[in-house]
C-alpha cells in the first residue's frame, strides 16, 4: 500500500505542476509582450522628449536671437536683404 500511495502522490504532483504550467503560461506570455511594449514606448518617449527639447531651444532662439530669425527667413523662405541676389542650385 505504501508504494501505491507514493505513486498516486507523484502522479497528483505531476498533474498539479502541469495544470499550474498551463494556467501560468498565458499570463507569462502576456507579461513578456507587455514588457516589450513598455520598452518600445519608453524609446518613443525618449525620442519625443529629445525632439521637444530641440524645438524648445529653437523657439527660444527665434524669440531672443535676431540671427536665428534671419537664418530661417533665408533658408526656408529664400528672403534676402536689399541688393542681395539669391542663387538656388540643386546637386
């Protein structure tokens, strides 16, 4: 009787482990997916923060620096001072 009882206990233990694995596996896979998504979102957040700081610096320069305004006017709007001639070429 002792060997049969031991075998039944081992079988029950194996069944409990299998059922536990079946129940835990989907939660673990969801955890891994969520962790990857958090990693990707953090990378996006870091990129957006860097872009924000760059744009904030550009706004500050445009508000307080006349040469920054002139640079934008020349490069983006092709404006020039009186008497200057603008030559546009493409490579």
